[in-house]
C-alpha cells in the first residue's frame, strides 16, 4: 500500500481527506522504516516523537486497514473511523 498511490485521489478526496490520507501514510511509513528496531526491542521509547506516535497509533491503523468490505461502512463512517484511529491519545515517553 505504501508503494502505490492513486492518481485519482486528488480528484476524489477533499483537502481534509487528503490530509488524513497523508497523515496515515506518514505514520505507516515511519513505522515500517523502523520496524526492525521496534521488533527487536532496540528502539528506545522517547528517542523520536514521530516513531513513538507511529508505535502508539499502529494498532488502530491496522484494525482500520483490515476491516472487511462486507462490513459495509459508508464513506463518512470509514473516514470517521480513520480520524479516530489517528486521534487516539499518544503518551509522551522519556528517553530510556
């Protein structure tokens, strides 16, 4: 998903929706770029606010992406669910 982008997205989405998509892609990309450190336990919480945020929001983003099409969410509901996943509280960590 991170390696493809719809050429139509700019024509089909509002500026707010484009910002939401950009934020989602940025968080997913940050997590993926640092996955090895995270999975090995080598990443130290508090070392990077961006990575801390990506780690904190990862489960909600993955739940959103794995939602089955049969669930039948409307566009508005799907956008609200994605907004909620990106708005979850992120606790500040001190460097270990």
